[in-house]
């Protein structure tokens, strides 16, 4: 390795100093996960080539390659997408260090996660990076337990930590984590860093958070009817009803509120997070006359007076030039919600920012908002105490 003048922030160096060769860094958005991951490789695996698994947008931005030059990393570096794991063979990984960026994307028991588990067994070592390892429940630790060899199989994890519950609507039990919680929590803390936040790295301007409250409109109230009568909306199943409710709480009042602030917000530059395609159509129509950028599953054109971001998108995106952020609808996923807060709140932010959450009380929003708060409390207790 070549010597250079790069130095980690004190908070980053502290976590590197206490790390183990195979480790999980819990670092919030914008706290320099890539430079810590590369510094970890240089400390523990100075002669080893690296494979990085990262979200597609991070791969396209070449963030890892840029930071490799910054820190002076000169070994082999291959960066692949999260879905690219499925195409890797054992021979591709053997003898290499694997760094998994946004590792929470592998917390579920999916075919992709199982493939990663197989690959990690032949890697020289691996490092996980994420700001939000779980979506607010102990069950999310199951795959991590197998990656880090706390257990060898799902059945072993089940015997150690799961209990069965039989819901009233089924004769089959549902298994979830419900015993030996202290043992599980202590194990996970043994392989993870402290939580690194932006406040640990540098002092940033203040954030003002506002809950903009609305009442449900007539269209939403129709959804409480489950039978056909007059002009009431009919749904094929509960899922169809829920999707409709998510999209039609009170768009009229939300649009009126946006109309009242859009000139000032557009001048300051604003991010709007949305969930559904019909919300994107409403916003595009409401913001005619402004420069509007888009970030979603098929568009990546951030910039302009407003940038509309589908809340599941935007990995690796830094928009510090934007002063305001609006959540047009609340996401089900705490991970998506937590990460979206830092798109315009990263190292280098100089201006005070505002966050506006649009909440329609008396609707499904109340349940989602409460669930997000509970998941935030879970993560705080699990990782930050």
C-alpha cells in the first residue's frame, strides 16, 4: 500500500480500532462507510483483493473507486450490484475480502441471501456496512446469525430463539423470535460497531421537523365499506383495499398545501419522497413550470428546483444543496424512512434544513406512523444504548 495523507475522522478511527477482521459497521447515512470499509481492508487484509457488493446507483456513481483513490487503496477492487451476487461463483470469491454495502438488503431469507451465505464461507473475510441493520424486529437477525456463523442453519436459529404462535385465522403456527432475546442481542452487539452518526463526525446545522396534518377526504371514507352500494368502492381483497387507502387519503388537501409553499420551496430547492406511481403523476402535474428531477426504478435525473424520489430509491445520493424535504406519503419500511432523511443531510451541509411529514389522521397513516416510531425505538434500544 502507498502512504498518503488521508486520515479518518476520530469517530471513524475509533470504530476501526475496536473492530475484528470480520465485522459489521453500523454507520448512518453520510458518515463515510466506504472509507471505513476500505480502511478496514487495508488494516486487516493488506494483501487481499476486494469484492464490494453495493446498490446499483452506488455502483454507477463509482463511489467505491473514487474513495479507493482517496484512501490510497491499491489492491484489486471489483464492485458489483446487490443483484449481481446471484451471478458470482465460489471461485470468484475464494481468497478475497467481501464488503457488503447497505448490508440490510441481505437481512431477509431470500435466494439472494442464501447465495451470499454460500459465498462468504469461502471468502478470506467479510465486512458488512449499514446504517439500519434491521427493520425494527429481532427476526431480522436470523440471516446475520448465519453469515457470522453464530448458528450453522436456520433450524439451529429456530431452536435457540424462535417460538410458535397460531393465529386465529390459520391452523398452522407462525414462528418468530421470542426467547433468549438477551443472548441474541448480546451476540449481535459483539460483532458490530457502535452506531456512528453524523453528530459523531462533525457539527451540522439544525433540522426542523414538522408534521403537516390533514383529515381524510370522502374517497378515503368510502373504503370503510366492504359491500357494493351506490358509488362505494369495491375491493377484491384486503390487500387491494390497503393499496387504495395508501394512495387516496386526501390528495386534494396535500396538493393545496404544496401549492401554498411551492414557490418558496422551489427557490430553496426541495426533495419530495413518494411511494406510488400515481403520486408521482400528481406531483409532476402540480410542479409544472419548475425544474423537476426524478430518482426511481427507471429514472435517475436528480437536480432542479424539486427532485422527486421514490422512497425505496436514492442509495448513495447526496443532495446537500436542497434545503427542504417532504414525505408525501409514509413508507412501510423503517429502513427506507430512516435512510431517506439523510439524502440532504450529510457531511458538508451548511444550511439549516426542514423535514415535512404529510400525515392524514384517522387513516392508515396513523398505524404506519406509530409503527415507524416503534421501530425507531427498537433500533435505538438495540444499537445505541
